[in-house]
C-alpha cells in the first residue's frame, strides 16, 4: 500500500511538471493561429466513472480538444490535406505506429543507422519531424535523411510515399502493454483522472481514444494497407523482438535501410539505445517528460495491472476485433 501511495504521488508531481513543460516547449514548434471548432464537431467520450475526454476527430486522427484550443497544432482541416499532397524526398524514412509502441526508441536507432554515428538525435528532433504536429513547410526545413514519424492512418500520409518508394517502418507492440503505457501517458499529458479500469474500457471502445483513435481499428487499417498494397515497402518491427534480441533486429533494420556497417557498430548501437540508457540520457537533458516517454519499457508490465477478469475481457475483445488480421503479439519474453 505504501508503494502504491508513493507511485501515485510521483505521478502527480510529474504530471504537474509535464504540463508546465508542454506549455513552454510546444510553443517552440507551434505558433499556430487559433483554430475555431464548432461544438457539434467535438466528440465527447465518458468513461464508466463519468470522466470526460473531449476530442476533435479529423481524417481518422483524434486531436485532444485542449491541445487544439491551446494552439499546439496547426488547423488539421487544412494541414492534413496538405500533408497528403506534400512531396517527399527519396531518402525519407517514415516511422509509423499507434502511440506508446516504442517510436522514440526506434527513432534513435534509425537515426544512428542512417547517420553512421553513435550519437543521439538532437533534443526534441522527433517532435520537429512529427506529422500532423508540424506542417509540410516546417518539415521541409529539416536536413536529409529525415525520419518523419506519425500516429496517423496511412490514408492521411503523403501519397508521394508510393511514388518515391519511401521506406516505411511500422512499430508493433502487444496491446496489453500499449494500453498500460498509454494510460500513464494520458494521465500526464491530458490530465486524465479516471482509474485504470475506466481507461481500459475506453481503450476497447468503438468511439475512440485520443490521438490515433480506437486501437483495433487503427491496427486493422494498417494491416489492410500492408497486405493489399504491393507498392508499399513496409518493415514491421516488433517491440518485444527488439527488446529480446536488439542486435538481430538492428541488423535487420540496417539491411532494410540499405545501411552497411560492422557487427561491432550495430552492437554499439544496441548498447547506446538500450531502454535504460536512453532514459538516462533524457534524464541528463532534464527532459520533464522522461518518465512518460521512457516510463518502464518492460515487456509484460500489463500483468501488474490487468485483473484476471480484465484479461479475459481483453482477450475476447482481441478475438472479436482482429478477426482475419495478420498481427501476432508477444506478451512476455525471456530476458
């Protein structure tokens, strides 16, 4: 009981600090004009305890109302069509995933591979290359090779991906750990006050969840795209495989990206990009969201949160919603 109390207090402190950081930091990238949204365009979702999340759905992406009102995003009704039409560069790499699937981790690995050096990316560089947080004009200022990352559906990404034959890396993680990590993320970033069970019911709902919408719909959409579009060059990287055998997965990434280097270099990349190493780096930068972006990183942390009844309900949910999909998930690994 004492440990639970301490953890709760730590979450509160970090949440307060994180919200202050968001206010100060996001303005560096998002001095956007005020976006006017009609009330009937807002999706209001209540969890079982009555806690409310307000979202603005646009092109399959669920923008938190508070973020729109604080001008953290350009107007998505204009920006997403511009993103769809934007021209990509031949060496652009797209990193896509549902939130809390390991994209910060993967982005650092990809950065080291593409640049052939054991240095972390510039602070907040992932944010500066994130769609739809940025506009095409903003990301056009970034040097090549760009790692453009997004939680959007493929239909909202640049059509030029197919023309340029850009590399697309899709990060996959078992949904139980995703749900737990996303719960903590939402507590800190949008000040969600519901319980774990409240959040889990929202996560399984049809109406949506902030940012990428319903997890099962997102995954089914991407599964459809990957299986039925022969012109799309996609590499799926499983979080659990990267955790269990980082060297093997990094070598697979290097081959996909047409990068040539030594096994020793790949081994050093694996060491530099160990989860705790990255977390320490964010701590050294005094990054206020370090505990949110790199919370635990464990495979199987869901076992500390799911009750037996919740686990059975979730398994039933997966069986119903992922019928005929090609996704497979690993819920534990041997360290």
